[in-house]
C-alpha cells in the first residue's frame, strides 16, 4: 500500500506518524527495547500528547534477528506463523557506553543508535546489509484504516526475490506485491501461494511474521527502500543472515520448517483424467494400458473432480454411476497396473452433499456473524467451508479421507483453499482477515497429517495449489491454472522459481497448460520441461493429455509416433528422469535437510555471477544439471552458461561458459548441461522411479575435476540404505572409485573427452 504522494506529500486523507529518534535503549532478558517517539524530544513538554513506538529486538535462532514494532502494545497482537525452529536466548544484547544498543546473533548484528534521527542497521562481517532510517517506521491513518509500516534500505544494484509463487518478473524491484491468496491463474498479478518472505543478492532475507494482508512496495514508493505494511497497531519481522541465497534459505527453513520428504514413486510421471472430460474405469484402464503399450512409464494416476457426483463436491463418495466398485477398481489399479492413485479434494461442502447437513449440525462449517452457515454459489451451489480451527471439524474431515485411504487412495490433490471469506466468524475466534491466508495451512496440514498417520513419514504426499509460510513443510505444490501457450509455460516457470526462492523445495505444473488444448509443439516442449522438474503431471481442463492425441494427421487421423512425436518425446524424457532418480532423490534429500530447492534458480546456484541475477528462463535441476526449456515454436533458445567448463548431456561436447549461447533444438532435446567436475549417479532402470539405485548404478564423471581431487557421491535408496562412492582423478587424468558397494560401473567422460 502506498501512503505517500511523491517524496514530499502524503496521499489525500492520510496521516503518518514516524519514529523520529531512539529516545532510550534498554537491554534485558535477551531483548533490546527501544522507545522511539514520533517527535524529537527537546524538552519535557515534548513528551506529552506524543505517540511513541516500542521497538523490541530479539533473536530466535543464530543469524536471525526479530524486530517487533508496536504503536499500542495493549492492542491485540496479530496472528503469526508457526516458527517451529525458534529457540530462546540465541542472541547477546548490550548497551554500549555511548548508549548504542547492539544485539548480536550468529554473525548478524542489529545496531540502534541513540538520538535523532531514528536509525537501526543490520550488519555482518563489518558491512551494513540493510537499515531502517528516517521515516522508515511509520503509523499511518488512512481511509482504509490504520497501518504500521517499515522500510528497509536497498543498496545500489540490490535485487529482491521471493514473496511466493509470482508469475511476473523474477526480480521484484519496482513492483507492488500484495500478500493475499487468490485464485487468479498464472497470467495475473495474483498468486495462489503468497509468502511474506524475500531475500536479496546482498546476503540476507526478511520474513514478515503476519498471516494476514501484507503489502509490499519493492522500490516502488520509496525507490531506495523495500516497504512492507500491515493493518493494525503492530508489525513483526525477522532479518535472516546468509550470506549466500542458499544459506538464507537454510536459516529461513530452519526457522519455519523444512520440506517433508516425499516418496520416490511421486517423482515419476502422473497422468490425470483432466477436469471436465468424460471418464469411467474403462477410460482410466484404457489410458494406463495404452501408456504401457507404448512403453511410457506411469507412476501415478490422478482422478480429478468428477470422481464424485456433480453438485456433491465434496462428499468423498465415488460416483456410483461410473465407479460402482471403487475398492475393486483401486485394487486392480494397484495390483494389475502397478500405479499409485491420487484423488482430487477441496475444503468446500456443497449444499447437495449429504455431508452438508451433517457438518452444519455439528458446527463444523464456518459461520456468519448471525450464527448461520456461511454459503455462496461460486464453484459449488450453496457450498459451505470446513472450519479447520474447530478440532472436531478437522477430525471429521480427516475421517472422510481415512476411509478413502482404506479403499486404496495413496495421495490427495488439495485444490483451492484461496477463496476464503472475511465476513465470517471462526470457531476459535480468529480474526477473519488473518485467517484468509492462514486457512490453506490448516487445510493442507490436516490432509498431510492423516496421510502421515495412515501411510507413514516419507510416504505422505500432497498435490497442493494454495500455500503460505509453512506450506513448504507439506509438499508437493503445483503452479495452478495456466494457459496452453509458450508464454504461459514461461510464466509458469517464473512462478516456480519465485516459489523456490520462498523456501519451497518441491514443485510441479500442468504439462501442456490447463486452459485450452495445446498444439503439438507446445505440448512436446512443455513435456520436456515438465519431466525435468521436481514432479511431473499431465493435466488439463477440457481435453485429455495423453500423448497419442497429439501429432495426428488432420485428414486420416493417423497418429505419428516417430522420433519427434509427442509419444517419443514423452518416452525419452520420462526414461531420462527415471534414470536420474539416484541424482534427483539425493537432491530431494537436500531440500529436506537444508531447505535447498530441487529446482534451483540460477541466482541460488551462482550467487556471485551478475549474469545469473535476472535469469528466469533456465534453472539448475539439483546441484549439477542446467536446464533451459524451449519457449518457441521454432526451437530456438538462448541459454546462459556461467564461467567454467560445461558438458552437453546429449552430445558430450564440452563448452566454455561465461556467456550466452543461441541454440536450435528438435523436440527430443533441450539445452541440458552438466557442471564442471560433476559426478552424476545414473540408475539402471527407466521403467519406474522407486528401485534400488545401487543395483546397476553408473557413475558418470564429467570434465573439470583436478588431478588428486576427490568427490564423494552418496546414493540413498527409497528404502533408506546409503552407499558412498569416493571418486578420485589420478595423475593420468583417469577417474577411480573407492567403495564397498558392488554392481556399479564407471563412465569417465572427462577421459573420453580428452581422447
């Protein structure tokens, strides 16, 4: 929200009181407390009829400093996020002889200078990372209500990333961003996954600890500052030290929670019924068998909305007109087709559903102020909303899912969760504005918890659309409703990279786009991109996404299944992904252990390279594979290779990085480069993602390791067994391996290239 009209004036009917000085600074009990009046106090009379801010600095973790700004301390404190990693006493406070207040925590220091003008700065290694200065802390009274804002300085060349899954430019400088979950598709400024956390290329990140509406002006009001504001009388934020983006994400996810592990089978290809298509068990079985006939490995089959009867969503009952024997069908899918099963759900209960009266009678649906059930007709006629602040409602909802799991369902697609009203009363008395974004966390947590209970840790997996801070603990998330174009494919990637810079480790998207039907070119290019993503799913709105429906002759209807066809492209990239499972599964473990996303923005992988700062059309898949999807009908693509030696995955050609390349690709390739000195463990199977990766393992050693240099590669199987391989380059330039494991082979591409 903007409060000013240019540099000199305020907007009409707006007043702002600013912190003008640090009048006194006190240390005690691990906190630094600053009284900041809204006028410089020249005499005792100036203390009368004067608003002040109480600014309290604490540290919940080494390298993290929290700042709480309060106008009225007695006002209700806004709902904050679950800071699951927070401890107490992580910082040391001191008031120096000249009155300067200092809080030190794990290499990060907050320094408050006494007197005027008000000044708070954050330092590391003797350098100022950012600062809150004159007119940074403000209390604004506007026609829309009262707000507290903070402004943190932006240095020259400083770039801002994150703030959730945003589909516009990856670098947020110059943007206005409202943290408010909305079902707006991928072609708008709205987002399904709003995260009030950003990081910059200057070595730190900032989390605003407020579940409700947070408004950001990223160099778009005061162009040399990031402003964030919240409604009410207080604001709390945390500054998180890096210095690299990867280290910021490590500390951030240590504070708010790491991504949970996902099962190996979830990395394979998912096929959906699509949204409004006609289907029954015969359709489903026919698709799965046709995939097998074409040697297209399939891991998960997803039933979208119409597995339930229309107007009944959600009643958690299979539509008996098309699925008369759900238990038998699911058993056949597991035992005969060897696929896992996912079904679509949402947190809305349609009025026609028998569950509506059941839930309403027990007080499990969100109510209006007059005590009646909140309802509307958008999405489902007369639908109500499950109140997950009610423990009984949560248990009731979970029991419905537990029955489905007992039938044979393995995973849930938790759709929606964004259209949460604010004119309601919650069971636990929560503020409805603060619940709007937070609702998705309660919803997804309820579903994830029951999967953990019924299937066990490491086997629980969602396919979730909405999220906020904490959502990263409940993977996987997908990118929402895109259109079937190259432009939407590119905006989808931007959303995924932005989400990765917001602490989310696993991510997917609708291959081919959701709205409309892609032409064959878009489908094939998106297939290559989708199968070189964390998770991979064919899904659409009103048309099937099986590969053989593309590349058909418009006259004869004959299906092209040649080497450039959709069928061949799907086979090639699915088999590639499955062979890379030892590598990808290890990268997934890094997400759960360090908060490092599996799909890594280039700025995370190469933080010191200015050429990587704005890149949003390519990414690193794990630590060593560079992927640049093709976003053109012609097959032309530009890719930036950072400095060093890179090896083309397809040809084995080595290329010197440090600049841009323009390439031409058929549908069966895209720019896929291997980082210098990488050792990529490649599995022996291309028919499934969940196998013993040590059996028939191939270690591919790429150029770039120095003589005598050792590289350790850990391979962990889905069953939890780990093997370690120590690769060393000898004086002759050849690679050797030390390990107790058997059954592996060594492919020394460095030596092959030198020959």
